[in-house]
C-alpha cells in the first residue's frame, strides 16, 4: 500500500502591537491584536488593551487615542502572556515591520524570564518583493493604494486586520510559492543553515569569483578566492551584520572559474563595476595610471584546464580585453583573437590591475607585437 505524507500547512499569527513609546527596549505594550490565519481564513483571534505599568508618551496618545486612564483596569502583560503563547504556538509571526513587534514581544517575555521564539515574516519586505514600484510601503499608504479597506488606523485591531488582507494578497501574488517561503526568518536557524550547507555543497574547490543571488536572481554579493568553496564557507560562518544579511538573503550561488590570480583580480573588478552588488564595499577607483613599458603586447597566463591559455590583449597602451584560447592560431591572428576576447569597459581600472600585477608577479609569457 502506498502511503502519502501531506506537507504540513503553515499557520500564521498576524499581529500588531501599540506601545507607550520611549527609549529603545524600555517601551511597554498598550494594546495587542493577533489573528491566527491558516492561509485562507482567520481561525482564532485575540485582542486586548494592556496595562504597561508606565506612562504613555504624549505623542503616542495623540497618534493612537489610547491614554493612561483607558489602561488603568486593563490586564497586565503577565496576565495575557499565556494566551499569546497559545495562539501563536506553531505559527509564523507576521506583521508590518515584524522586527519591531517581535522585539517588543520578546522583551516583555524576557522580563517574565520566559524565552519566546517564533519564526517571522515581514509584510514590508514581502511587499517590496511582490508589489513593485510603490511610492511608500507604510501600512496606511500601501493599503490605500491597493484599495484595502482600513478602519481604526494606529489601533492594534485595525492595523492587524489590514495586515491580514495585505498578507492574503501577497500569498496570491507569490505564484511560484517560493518568495514567501524563502523570506521566513528562522529563530533557531536550523533550516536556514541546512539551506546554506546545500548551497555550499554545490560549489567546487577552484580559483575564481562567485556570485550570491537573492530570490529574484539579483547578485547581492560578489566574492573571489583561490578556493571559492572555502571563501563561501568563511562568509557563511561570519557573524557580522553584513554577513548575516547576506546569509539571510542568499537563495543561490553561481561562480566563474578563472584559472589564475591575475584573471581573478581582473574579473572581480570588472564584475564589481558592472553589477554593483548591494553588500560589497564600494572602493574609490583610481582615475590615473602609468603607461605600460610596451604599447602593444599579449599576456598569456595559465587557463582553467590543461592546454587552455588565459589571454589579455593590450593595444596602444590600452587594455582591449581578456579571455581564453586553446589554439595557437587564435593567439597569432589578432582579428580572430579580438573576436574571442571579452572587451573591458573601464580601461583605467583594468590597466591599473594588470600593471600592478605584472610589476610584482611573473606571468607565463608576454608576447610583444
């Protein structure tokens, strides 16, 4: 008998929290609304004012309409904590700017000595991926532009209900069912770490450059090394803010083998200039350079495999292009060689890289023309 295992359906806890305002991590919750959503409809809900046991900032009172008097007899957070745990159990937390709501909830639970962990999704980030070219991604302006009705703006229930409707639309727009799934932030990182390990397994131990792509295929980081597998592994082990952002957004990795250090440096610089990846540091390029000792010559270096050559052509003291050949006549006939090579756009940058390299390192051969 064949047995089929159904994929477990995601449950979502769509929430909004209003706070007292004040210093970072010293805010208190004044109102919370949570709608448990199964991907089609709301299956449970919890809405409550909360006594924050501290005064509300005046600007917050004007914004939300919630004042200290309204909260005098409201339950304190420890009195609603159990209900929050129950309704969000096995759910992915969803909010418009989840980083804020999740931080506030986690801080309140920390004060009670309880570790509150949930996987999260942010409708701001999802909207930026699935609803393009909006003038604003604030909840009020975004819902208005999409025709989503909204009542009780800046009250937890009104904002959470609008987020439910927005999230329904985002689920529909994610036609391949990949963007939302890949955007989940896992609190324990186990699933995400497994994904990174899988990406790393596909990379060979070769010299070259590598490209980290996001869910849309865009290159968000460009790296290089004598062993790109080792370099990617180092990147995935780093705990800097930049490295963590790259790790969270990494959906796929591609690479180009170069065969030698000169081509690695040259290709890295050329690609960096063309792609401008989000998480690479931008270095100010040199605008001047010295001429080569000869005006016309060919540099030949080791290729990516046996009998292949890596070739750079310099004409009239300018870098024409670079590429690979495996036939001698390609290198001897300039018209054929030029069709094989990839022209470079940034002549000054390429010239600086090549001149600096050959001044300090030996290459296999230089053929003067």
